[in-house]
C-alpha cells in the first residue's frame, strides 16, 4: 500500500476519534455536571487513544477505566474531568500530579496549566508516559519516577496538586508543597475499597481548610506517607475461573428460602393477611422498589397501601417526590377547594416516576375513598423530597401575600438572592462553590425561622395551609444547602436529602396527631436500613435507618426485587425515557438466589427468622441490585450493584421474577378532566 493511501487511512481514523471524543464530552462529562469551559476544552483536545495500547484504542472514548502496563489502569474520562474541575484552575498555574499512569490526565491538565509536574511510582509507567507526552509535543509536562507521597519539592510551591490514588490520610509533604491559596484534591479513606474525595485549601502558612467532594474508589496510594506496599503474595488479582455449580449449602439455602416464601398467583389475588399480621401495630410502613420504573412494584405498593388505609387506619401516604407536586395530588384526593395551581404535578424529569397510569389508578381510588369519609379523617398524600426550589419559593410567597403582606415583602427580598438560579439550582451550587457568587444560606434560613416564630398566629387561621407554607420554607432552606454540596455528589448531600425526608415525615406525624400512621413510598436505597449495606462504609445514612433508630419495631421496612424483564429509565440525566431490558441477575446476588426458587412472585417475612436469616444463610453479605431513574446495563456491576445483608436491611422482601415497565401517562388521557386534576396537561 502506498504512503498516500496510508495517510488517507490515518486521516480518517483521526476524524473518527475526534468525533467520538466530542460525543464522549457531551454525553459523559457535560451531561453529568462538569461545566468548567477550560476543562471541557482540554478534554476535547487530548487524544486519549494515543495513551492506550493499540489493541484497546477502539475503546478509548467509552467512559470507563482501561488497562495499561504494570497492571494499572488509565482513569475514566469523567473522573479526569471531575478532578480537574475540582482544582478550580483559571489557566497559567503550576500543577503537581501524583500518579502519572499513562500520562493522559497530565496532558489534560497541561492544556490549562503553564507547567505540570507528575510523579509516578512505577518506573515502567514513568518511562512510557514521558515518551508518549514528548512524542505528542506536551513539552510543559515533566515526569519523575519516585514516591508520589513525598511530592516533588524542588519545584514547589504549587498552585494545585491532584492525587490519582487513595491514601489513609493527606500526606503532610503534599500539604507543605501547596502555595497559600492553593488547592489539593485527593481521595482519602481508612478503607482501601472506598474513599472520600476531598479538597484541601491552604489558607495560611499553618492553616488548611478541608471540604468533602465525592465518594470515590481509587487504587491505594503507595508510599512513605501512604499505604505500605502489599506483601509478596498478598492482594493478588484472583485468577478468573469458570462459574462453579452451586454448593450443597447454597442448594439447601434455596430450598429453605422456597419453603419460607409465601407465593401468590397475582397482585390482585395475593393474600395480604400474613403480611398485615407481621406489620402489626407498626406506626410507619416503608414500601420500597428496586427500580423507579417497574409496574409490579408500584401496583403491589398500592395494593398494600389500600389495605393499610382500610384495615389499619393509616392517615397519610408520603412519597419520594417534591412537596408542591404531591400537594397538588393531596388537594385533589382530599377534595380541597383551593384554586388550581398553574403548574402540572410531576412535569419535570423523571416524569414517568410518578406521572404514570399505576399512580393515576391509586390517586383515583384514594379520591373515591376520601369522598365517602369525614373531612377530618381523609387520607392525605404528601411529598418528602427537596428538589422543588422554584415552586416552593413561589408557594411560600403566595401564602405570605395572603396572611401577612409585610412579611411577604421581606421574604421576597431574601429569596431574591436565589432568583437568578430558580430554574437551574445546580448552577447556583457551582457558582457558590467556585466563589463567583455568595451563598444565600443566611437569607433563606431567616425566612424559615421568621415563619416558625409566627406558627401559632398563622396556624390558627388554617393549619393545613400553614403546614404547606412551613414545609415549603423548610424545603427551600435545605435545598439551598443541598445544591451547594450536591455539585460534587458527596455523602453530605445524600445524608442531607434523607435527613430532610425523615424530618418531613416526623413533622407530618406530629401534624396528623399522636395516633397517626404513615405509609412511605421510596426506592429501596432510601427505605432499606443503610447500616446493613456498603453505604455505611461511605458514612451514608437513609430514611429507613433513621426510622429504625427513632421508632424501633414501630417502623416496618419492605424491600422489592426482580430478576429480569423491562424497566422505564433514561440513559443519562435529563434524557428521554426508554423501555430497557433488565439483565438477568448476577451470580452471588440476592436476586439470583430468589430466582433459583422457581417462584414467579412471593412475599418473605424476615423478622425473627434466625434459621433462615443467620450469618451462614440469608444474613451472609451478597450483591443486591438498585436501578434508579438511570439504567446503564453495559456497566451494571459497577453502576447498579452493592453489598448488603438483606435480613438486616429489610423486615420483609417481595419478589417478582419477571417484571414490566410502568406506563407513562399520555397527554390525551388527561384532556377534558377538571382543572383540579393534578396530572393536568
């Protein structure tokens, strides 16, 4: 083949990789919240394929780590962009990187910084990275083979330091090499399996400020001020083997599970009497779901809820949804004569989660049930979540305009701090974190405290309306803080969100009376006790754990699971709903164990079942699957499985072997219905 033909092929390859690179940035980096233009431009420029072995270049723009020399990996592009943005570079800085690897991340940083100094522990990798960077013309990157935990003091101080491995603590040597005002981003954790990504800012010669950014999982940081090297023969990568047949103990467990399970032929025909007996006098029943888009989970929750309302007198349903959206449904099902709101309930992503035929059918049933019930005994429908910043601000101001116009003017001025961001509150979080916009915390908290100070005077007029205003004001205060800390996805944002849901639930129990009882609908990840899962190792808690801690056996936690079928989910945040095929459950998972019983559907009580739930049986930690509004089957093990002990996580488990997606409401289905209808067009 002639040289001109080879050049043509090479040119075609470059164009193809360039298009894939652009698509990767759009789909996997911008869509996941990275907004820094300098970082995005750098990610668009650096040819990741040239930092990979030739046989792996076709996978260069998949958002996943890939193997390189020395049994190491090149980081996934999103993580590279995420950490680069956390450094808050403006251009022209001196940056130190610990863990050169292939040299790819250093090349990205070099597109922004004036000089990048990178240290690599493995000589083979250091030599290869230096050669690749030189060949590609990155002459502002300097590579050193050495102990990264000691930094590179000869070129200190640095404006920014980034560490691509997790240590047990922040190395003092790296802190000392930071310029005053400089930022150090590093994964830290006493458990080598998971860490917290933190950002350390040097405030003065001897003062450092630390902030949590995200929960991450990196390889160990080996060195004098990090982890000790693994001993010979220790921490070896396990040899890949073919799956083994189930052991006799596993087969016995499946038989015992099948014997204990209460199978049923259909949701409509299921005998719920044994379940109702197990629930007993519990004040709170939390009903989960393993996905946010499975019809059977919604319909079974609704069937159980109807029995709890009719047979046990439960007073309200509280769902994993925003307060103002659920309030529209509440007004409808309790026949309140409020003017119809100008917005449609559950109209923003993910619309299918609550705006579906399954929820519509329950709402219709609840309205009919309440129509035959005395006004003060009607069952309420509330939201627990905190994403509705814009609608909640509007609701508080509308309420104060009516009952206290003077206070409304003060609140309007205070909320004005958030006005530019109401439509896109995540942007506020980014601006506040980057220091380009002041935080609004003091203003929104003062509005809430002022409202609570007048609780008695306001509530005497209309307790229901005051509750609505109070919850919206509380939501704004918590949402302001949430959007500031969620930008980097740390455990703090998860804990704040679930704490808000728990405090809202307690507020509702107090409002509805000492004898009130509640049904909660939320995802398994919120409902199951976090202490029984690997969430605990990350320092996360959830509403299920908080309920158990405060209410003990008066809280009854119910989880759901499936082996396969279809699910309504998106491929990325704000993406369109798709009907996706659920992959069969993985070996060593609870789902695989339930599938092995051969039952199409069953209920399983887990309390007081020492024989079945002991540490050698169901109590032994296994994998468990969780699908949210996003489902990525291609990375399912990493994206959707976690370790858990099912009998400690739930009091009851409900199984559907094969399931189908929820049916989203069609606009045509709600035309012609009254203005008060919550799912209006």
